[in-house]
C-alpha cells in the first residue's frame, strides 16, 4: 500500500511545484552559461590593470625633466620657456583655498613664467563673520604680489549677472557652474596684455593638489612635442575619511580607472575618443578661445569638452 501512495504523493508534489522547479532550473542554466563570460571579464580586467600599471609605473619612474633642461631646450629654440596660467574655480571654497594657494606657490618653476587665477563668485554669501573665498584669496594676493606689473596671483569675481557664455555681456542669471566660471576667466585672459600671452592653461579644482614639479614637465612637453592637451592622473585622497559612503565609492572607482584603463588608453596608438578628468589638465590657450570656451550649461563640462 505504501509503495502505491508514495509515487502518487511525489507526482502531486512535482505538479504543485513545477513552476518553481522550472524557474530554478533556468536560473541554474543561466548562471552556468554566464560563468565563462564572467571569468573572461575578470581575466581581461586583470590584464588591462597589469598593462596599465606598467604604463603608469613607467611614467612615474621615468626621469623627470629638470628646470635646467627646460631652459636649455627653450634656448635651443630661441624662445622663452612656456608661460602657464593655472585657473582655479573656487566658489564656496573658503575652507581650503588658503592651503591650495600655499601649495601652488611651492611649484618648482620660475614665478615670472606662471600665474594663478582664483575664480570666485559674487553670489557666494559670507557665513557669519567668516571671510568669503574672495576675501581670503584677495588677502593672499595682496601679500604675495610683490611686483604689481606682473602679479603672480590674480583673483577674479564672476558677476552675479554673467550668463556664462564665453564672450557674452548679456545679463542673464544662469546657474553657477564650473564652465561659467572658467569662461569668465577666459574672457579676462583673452583681453589681458600679459595673460593673453600664456602658452597653456592649467585647470585645477580648489581642493586639488598638484606635484611641485608638474609645470617643468608640462613646459618640456610643450617645447619638445608642441603638446596641445596634457592630462595628469587624479586620485581622491586628501579628504577621503570625511566624505560620505557614496563619495568613497566614487573616489575608489575614479582612482581605479585612472590607475588602470585611462593610463593604458592614453598611451595607446588607437584613435579612440578620450575624456578629460576635469582637474589637473593643461590645454592650449588658443585652442580654448577657438572653441569658445567651455559649455556653461553642462554639469560635466570636462566630458563635454573632451567630446568636442
């Protein structure tokens, strides 16, 4: 009797759970099917990382040009060493701007051959008795600019009415974007007798740190290769413990990308589209003027510029 009941009960159980069993079977097959692709992806990612690590390690370990070498190369070409202007958009950056200016002053490059432009915003409102970014930067400029004829530190304040479009004087209260700030500074550079002679512009976030030797390498590549665009690596390290979990995830992803894929692709001979990182890049001044500056409406003006 039991032998008759057991098969019947088992059949009823299979019938009642047929959809579940089928779904589980399909899931298992899909997983098994995807495993090879996952393994190939992991292997390919490791290969890319190792090649990129070798690329960036080679760049780090390669001897950097000395200032004497830059001067000698300029002498051979019978020209002055490149004049470089670093633009630092800095709205609501009063907590970090003094430290950034101090670090920029330590760059190993002749002070007369580079300048720093801090770009503040008239819309920034002071908090209590605290100084605004413009107030702090102006205090530093008054202290550091020993030669009024060729100041090292400039502070420009974007008017509240400025539309953000390069070359425009239209009064339109558009949102304060990084592209808007950079375009206002670019207009001033274009019309300034001294700054308009700059060979290249450097773009740096207000909380960024660049290596003290960076301008020597930029100048050397400009003289030797007539470089038009140079992108340095970006690593989020200075304020890592203080950012949110999502910020940490974004920082880790950015660092991994710059240590892996970007480092390898920038040295690749393939003519593939590349995108700028938004900070620690240098670009030809004439090129930026011919491009009519940055897109003042783009939240990711670096990606938009890189695409163009």
